[in-house]
């Protein structure tokens, strides 16, 4: 039997992360698990580009709270971490919070874009202390809403 008590969804607030949040929230509701929403503020990026890092962090916290609220069918935690590396922060948090599953989005870049941009998802898959479900926003969804379920023959 699969037991999930803590599900982590890292987010950069982009489209792939929103798709991952739909999966993470649905799994948390199905398993009665806590949903952990994590945003990593890169400290080097913050220092290089923003005069007021507190404003950036406050905005991230508000966006997380808005997403964590959901419909109240699972307990959600909104976490902002300051770290040099997003993948390092995600793996560290997964270890410290006893995360059972990480659900994360990916842009699915290939070729030169992948080489230049790298892949946080790929690093997480290789180093995470638990299974990782990687979601691309344009893939076939396996989450069905209640209207769709009602129309499926038993």
C-alpha cells in the first residue's frame, strides 16, 4: 500500500508549476496528506537584481498563501526559502520535512536550451530522498473533475 503523508510542490509560479500544483493538491486530497508549497528565492539573483529583497520575499509569500488556500480539502503549508540553488533548497527541505513525494513541473526543454538552462527537475530526480513526479503542462492530464467522473460508465 502507498502511504503519502507529506507531498511537496516546489513552485516558481510558472505554468509548469501550476500544473504540478493541480496534481499535488489532488494527490494530497486523495491520500489525506499535507501539501507543502515551496518557493525558493535565489539569494545570488536577489542580491544582483533587486534593491529590496524583502519586497520580493513578501510577494512570494503572498502568492504562496493564495495558492495554498485552495478549497480547504487538505492541509497546506506555504514555505519560502532563501538559498543559492533551487535544487539544493528543495532536496534539503524534502529531507527535513519527511516528504514522501515531490510533484514538480518542468518546461521540458531539449537540446541547446536544456544544456544552457539546465534542469532543476533533473537534479531533483537524481538527488531527492523520495520519489519525484515530474509534470509538463501540455501533457495528457489524468486528473478528472467531478463532472467528467459522473459521465464515465461504471
